[in-house]
């Protein structure tokens, strides 16, 4: 078999394709995004970006009931949005196999919270597989389809940032085609009105018992016998760290930690003197193992906050072995260097919007996307972020509290289509009086520039209808809708002031494509005439990495343009009160 | 575990760490090693500080490198070498691009960029090499191949054949940019 290096997400896509997946849907979300971006490259699979995760899961469920093998992918918080269909899908079950990949983000590399998706498996009584690297990502998705069709249940594959975004060597194979054999009319099976639903509820428990038996027998839930002094129970990425930190220990490695393989856990516990459960985030396994009457330990030593690593586990091992004295740290700390948080890219169309908003100092209720970066100084123009869509609905709530403060809401275009429309409907319906900014950069930018219903193009590259934000706003009952070019600061400033002064709700749509995908606005870098620069620092308030503050002497500074980074957006030209920032070729 | 080679790449989001990491991992596979690599996507890009980790050997478990265990630290920006110094083993080698990218925290007055970053590199690392890879990339044709210059530089310290590197470059880089990147790689290999 040919061996290739694949990321976890590439391996999920490869595995789904080899398993004959017919239909796949997702909404982009780090760290899950690249699964569908890779799957769409393979032939004979229909792939789509759905407006949100709930739609993606419902869409995949419909296709699975028609007998197709289907895939839905999302990040952990996406499953909150899709939780509603999941909770009943396990009741009605599926016909064609259905895999649901949910990628958690322990350590919050690119997320607003830490969530342990394993709890959802328990809540929905869905089996959950947990690959620990790319090789297993490819293998387990095939296994997921087998389990799914054998037990008529959707199967969750839980990934994490370090599984999805780490690469490893994977042996690749051929595709085993699958053909959807059609929807079967059987309302008793698929319509959970109470009289049928109660029977489904009972059947769900029966299936759960059988899945538990399966979990105890499957070869991928595996005991590795080494020393009988210590037994490690683990699953997912935690296994990879534990394998290096506890090389002498016996292991119970769980490919499918849920339903809990009780008999296997009990069998393993009898072969070792002491048991340590190594798991990332919550004490999901540990708590259950203890409920079986086994004296397992885990979170007493292993942090439940943040992600695990070799360093974290090595520290945990010292505590576990009672070596808490640890005289001095083995690793010398680095000299202090200035922090480098992520920022708006040079030339980003969002920068000018937040520069102008920040000058008026309203309370800014933001949302999920690149624009969350406006929270950092010097822009400091983000006061609250909750979840997708809350930039509209929570802003409305803040306005209705009627404290006399000026409230504005900010969402992006992809977020607007994801879950902003219902919030705007609420404002129209309940007569909200506030300004909502929709920053339309024609892209789901933060996750790496995916298409969405407003871009006019599908995931499979087909041109399509372009949903209009303005038409949606008007349909929701918003009379004041203004479209403005965010690179034109004087115009933008006037629009923002006029709309904030209005006595009714208003939507300002700032329209300019993300500079990283549309280069038509990229121009020659600016230059700064050092004699004309009065070192006032006003341009630095734009927080542009293309403008660098350089010390000259005695605490004095000049600003220079970094020509490698500058995209020539000319915001700084508009901000400089002395005309010191010039286009290339423009005379001083 | 001794047979595993650990490499840490550091730099600023947008400098091309993903491609550099891909070139090294693919070369390791071609040479018959087990390899794992970790990358940073999403929020961590956008001009933020970025780390990439690569481990190769007979059998690799963790995709993450333990602090104090990297054999090589390849830093694409000079202070990003200092930030990730704790990853380097006391006997490890730091390969540092002297390019400076001033963070907005400095420009907005929240922090200060070190006055003598070269001096800081000398103080921090017992074993290091420094080079102006941005200038070398310009010589190759485009500042955007700075990452390839650095992989060429790194290749001097890895047990992979010139043929493997050649093959990997041809496999991973778009045909339009291949000749420029081959030149960049070759210039990087001359750094000592």
C-alpha cells in the first residue's frame, strides 16, 4: 500500500472517500474545516457548505435516510448549533451510514470555549470513536460507517486540534463504492410522534446495550500488556503522549470510549495494581471507571483545563509518583520579548470600520470571526462576544436594557447567514433601535476563505445564486440599510454617525472582499517622508503591521512602512494629518 | 526515544511555516522515517506568533515536541527564535533569520522591541547560526521564498539526500514557482 503524509483532516477525508461516502456537508470551523476542503477534491462525492451546522447535520440525516453514506463535520461549538437534530436522530436512526466528525479545541487555539464533545455522545446515546492520529482518523471513519449501518445509528468521531492539524504517515487504499438504495416509507421507524417515539426510546436503550457489548469485543479497543504495576486507560490524542511518558505501563487504549466498554475495563483493572486514566479535558472516563468500583485516578494529577502535552504529562507523572519536590525547572525560561498577538492583516477591509467605530466609543457587541481581533489595543473596539449570531441578538438585548449607552452590533457575512438572520428578524419584529454592522468581505475568512450563501459560488466550484444581505435586512423589517466602501474613511465616518443618530434600527453593510483572496485592491506600498512625519502616532492607532514604530534617539520615534507587508490600502494616508504618508512616486 | 529527531519552526503567521513544515515531513517520509508534524491554523495566523513542530524517527507517538528536546530551532524572525528558545535542547542548534518584523504591540507602545536582538540570540543560544534569509530570498527572485531558503539552510543539518529534497520540492511547489524555489533552496544550502 502506498504511504503518504496526511493531516488528520486530510486522513478523515481520505477515509470517508475510501469508505464510499456519497454526501457530505459542513459549516467551516477551526479545527474541522479542511475535512470537506479535502473531500471535495475526490471524485463521486457530493460536498457542500451548509449555512450552519444544524442545516449540515439535518441535510446529512435526510440523505442517510435515503440510504446514502453521509458525513457531517463541525467544530465543537458547531455541535451546540446542531444538537437539536442529533438528539432525535439517534431515536429515528439512519439507513445509509452516517459519520459526524466533531473537532474539539482544547487549549482554545481558535475557539471561544473548551468543550468536551464526549458529553454529547452520552446525552444522545450515540457511539463515539476517538482517533489519536492521522492513521487512525482514516481507519476509524471506515469503522464508523460499519458501526453506523450495523446499529442504524449516527456515529460521532471526536477529533481535536492536535489530531486534525497534525500530520502523520497513512497507508492509503481504494474506494469501496456505495449506492444509496432509496428512502423506505416506514413512519413507525422515522416519525417520533409520542406513540412511536416512546417505542423508539425503548429501542434506543436496547441498541445501547448491544453497542456496549460491541465495544467490549471490538479489536480496536485494545489491551497492551506490559508492567502490572501501572495500567493506563486512555483514548484519542492523550494516548500518544501517554505512550511516551509511561512506556513501561500496560495500556487499555479505547478507540470507542463510548458506550463505555465496562467488561473490558473491569478485565483490565484486574491485571494491574494501580490505574491512571489519562484523558484531555473532563474526567469523562475516570468518573465512569470509578463508578464501576475501580480505584482509578486521573484528574488529581492531570489538568482538566487546557490541552495535554508531553510536558504536562511528565509533570503529572511526577505528582502521581509523589516526586513533588522538583528542585528547579529543567528548562531555562526565555528572555522576555514583545507579545505578538494575531492582528488584522495589512490591507484588511475591517480595519477602517473599527478605527471609525472606536472613535465614537459605543458599546460594541461582536461576533465570531476575524473581526474579534478588534478587541486588542489600540483599536479596543469589541466589548462582548458570545457565539455565532449573538453580535445581532445580544446587541439588541443590550439596547433594550435602555441605559442610555450607544450600542452597536457587529457580524461578518458568513456569520450573518449562519445565525444572524433570526436576530435581525427579532430587531425588525420587536422594534429595536440600534446599528448593526455586517462586515461583508465575501468570504468565511477566519477559517481560511470558504464560500457561503453570499459568495455566489458553491464548495464544488459551481456558480450559484448570491444571497443578498440587504434584501434579507429589508425583509426583516429594517428600513435603513446602507452599503458603504470601508476603505473610504470620510464617507464611512459620516454613514456611521448618521445611522447612530437615527431613531430606528439600521444596518450598515461594509462591502469589500478579503484582501487575501481578492488582490485587485493590492497596490504599491506606501512610503513615509521622514521630514514630514511629526511622530504624532495617529497612524499607529490603525494597528497595522505594515506600519512600524522605529526608535530614533532619546525616546523619539519615526514611523516607517514595511514594504513587504504593506498592501497599499491607503487608510494611513487618510489618517495622517500632515500628509506625510505618500503613494509611491508621489512627490513630497 | 533517543532515535527521534525533533525540529521546531517559529515565525510570524504568513511567513510560510506550513510549506516549510510540509517540505521537511515529506522528505522524512521519502527517506523511510515515521514522521509526525504539528501545524497552527486559524486564529493563530493573521500575523501572530506561530510555531510548527516536526518529529521523525523509527516510530513517533506525540506530534508535539517536549520543551528542552528540540535538536534544531529554525526561526524565521529574529525575536521569534527567543520566544521559542525553551523548546531547544541545551545541545541543540538555533538557525535564526535576522529579519525583523515589528509586532503591533510595539508600534502601539504596549511593549518594546529588543534594541539588540542579535546580541540576545548570542546570549540565549550556546549553538546558533544567523543569516539574512530575506536578502537571500530577494537574490533568488522573491522575498516570498524566504521559507524555502530556510529549508535549504536546515537541510544541511538533516540526514536526507539531495535527491530527496529535489523530489520533494518538485512535488510540493507549483510548477510556476519551482525554478525560483530551487534557486532559493540552493542558496539556503550555502549558508554556514
